[in-house]
């Protein structure tokens, strides 16, 4: 997609990912309540009570997929990986088995096309089968959401799907009058929307799951910090305690209150600094006619340039002792020059995050969803590491623990 079309698409969706929308949406309130109180906390409570162990990476992927798919397609149409373990194992295996081949599509798409045409495909048959399965699964999610397009019921409303569908329908209406052209356009649009929704599913679920996994890993090494965080979380009104006595929606604190907790914010920022889920290159092409970058002037157009969070986040002048995880480095006066400089170098969410906080219109901004999960876990449990072998990140666009797991013990507080 060209940059004009990309910006137009982004504009269609920016409203529903804005912080003000997310913090006031009734649909998101129901989703959050269901995910935390009906799905996540019962699993953790059961593990803590029985002494069974939790694979936090696996569970985080389930949570983030359920959460984002509910926001995109509607709660009733979304996945339920937290409770349906066999489906989760099957789908996540299909999802991940393709990851090693991402490189070919991103970097050498022509080579792929040539080798396919010559009958010597680079990618195995099972790769294509897994791809087809994921595509069909996503299309079915879209078609189900379509059935509830008219719904404003908070547990049915497909928020993201609906917003895109209605915005794109306007484009159709202003196009050609011929019915056959229109039918073709509708078919094409169904696939375009499915593609966009698949991007959101992957962008929303993988990154947050990885971030949460490293956050739990770091906290699990530090019981004292967990205690300090718990103290802060207990100031929420109401606190995210479990089991709850009433099923009213008021049992979750307002997202604004969660967002305003300084230590929680510091823990999330420091995790995304040291363990950025997308640490590597984010390619861009230079604009016409010339541009200047990092002291280099007159760079011609269409040159690929990259920046990467991994390096920006390890500048020792901005982040002293950069390899160590120190949430307290973020606990500074709001308008301090040091904090502003750290925020300027913080690139876990790529462009749009820099300088002006209000410019970021995605569900990013230190992730509403991540903070909710952390609040739910650390209000109620103490976590310790049982097995973190292979915790070091893979070398990929979106990283993950190379051992594909993080086994934790949960104890009720
Ligand atoms: C810890 C959590 C997350 C991290 C670290 C993260 C990081 C990123 C990064 C680095 C990019 C590329 C930005 C660029 O090219 O400048 C991106 C794009 C994107 N992310 Fe996230 N993300 C997170 C959570 C989410 C969530 C929860 C959603 C919700 C759907 C989301 C949706 C998107 C979308 C739609 C894009 C593409 C934006 C575009 O095309 O311009 N992300 N994310």
C-alpha cells in the first residue's frame, strides 16, 4: 500500500484507537471485565490454589489474542484462547510455525516468486497450508463480525471491523454506478478489510504478549518491587482484587486511574525499553526530492533508511547502565529535562510516539491492555521463576523468548 493510501486507512481507524475512546468505550469495559474476571484471574487463582505452574508466555498470548480479537470482531465473535486450551495450542502452533520464513516475504519477495515459478519453491508445503489456514480463520472472524455490523450491544459490537467497514463503504458508494463493477469492488473490499484486520490481530497480540512476558520475568526476580507495586495497585478504587463479591462493572477501576500509577508506568516503560518487542529495523524510504538525516544532507529519494529501538534504547548517555532493568529511572518529575530526553529516545512503538504524546493515535501509549493485566496479576499474586531457560529473545522482527516459554509459580497474597 502506498503512503497516501496508508495514511488514509490510518485516519479511518485513528478515532477508535485513541486513548480517549479506549478509556470511555462501554464495549471495551465489558471486554476488559470478561477477560480479567471471567477468564484470566480464575486460571491464575486455580494455579495458585493447586500449586500448578503457569507458562506465562503461552497465557499472555491467549490473553492478548482474546482481548484484541474481541475489540476488533466483538466479544461474542472473538477467540476464547484463555479457556479453550486445545484450540489455542493448535492455532498458536500454526501461527508460529511460519515465523522463520518472514524474512523471505519482507526482504526478497521477487526471489520467492521466481523460485515458485521455476518449480523449486523455497518454502515448504506445510508453510503454505498454515498460511491458508490462518487466512481462512481470519476471514471467518470477519464474516461473523459482518453479521453484527448493526449492533451497538457491548458484547456483540465489532468495534474495529465496523469502523473500517463503514468508512470503506462510503468510498464504494461514491464510486461507479455499474452493478458488475460494484460487485467486484465489494468482493475485493471484503479481502482488503480481512487483510487489515489480520494486521491488527498480529500487531495487537504478539507485541503485547512478548512485552508482558518480559515484564513478568523481571518482576518475578524482584519480590520487593512486586510488594511496592502491589501497594500502589491497592490504592486503586476499586482495586482489582479476586475473587470479587459483585459482578458489577464497577469492579474494574477506570482506565485513567490505572494509567496514572507512576510505578506501574515506570515498570511498563522500562520493560519496553530493555525488551522492546519490535527491537530491530523499521525501514522507511526517503522522500522526493532530497532529505537530511543524522547530519547527512541531500539524500536522494527512495533510499531505504532504518532506525531501531534496540540501539536507541541503549544509548548510555540517555539511559545510564543501559543493560540493566531499572524502572526507577522513569520516576522523575513530569517536566524534567532528563525524562523528556528519555521519552524522545523511546522508540518501542516506532514513529508517532516521539515528542508529542497526544499525536499517538494507536492503542499504543504504554498499552492500556498491558497495564490492566499487570494490575490484575500483581494485586493478587506473588510470582517466582521456575524455568526461564531460553528467555533470551530470538532474532526476528517481533521477538519472543527463544525457549518459547516462561514457567512461573503463582502464590496468592
Ligand atoms: C507492547 C505493545 C506494542 C508494541 C511494542 C507495538 C509496537 C509497534 C511498532 C514498533 C510498530 C511499527 C510502527 C512504525 O512502523 O512506525 C507498530 C505498528 C502497529 N501497531 Fe503496535 N505495538 C504494540 C501493541 C499494539 C496493539 C495492542 C495494537 C492494537 C491493535 C497495535 C496495533 C498496531 C498497528 C495497527 C500498527 C501498524 C500501524 C501502521 O501501519 O502505521 N499495536 N506497533
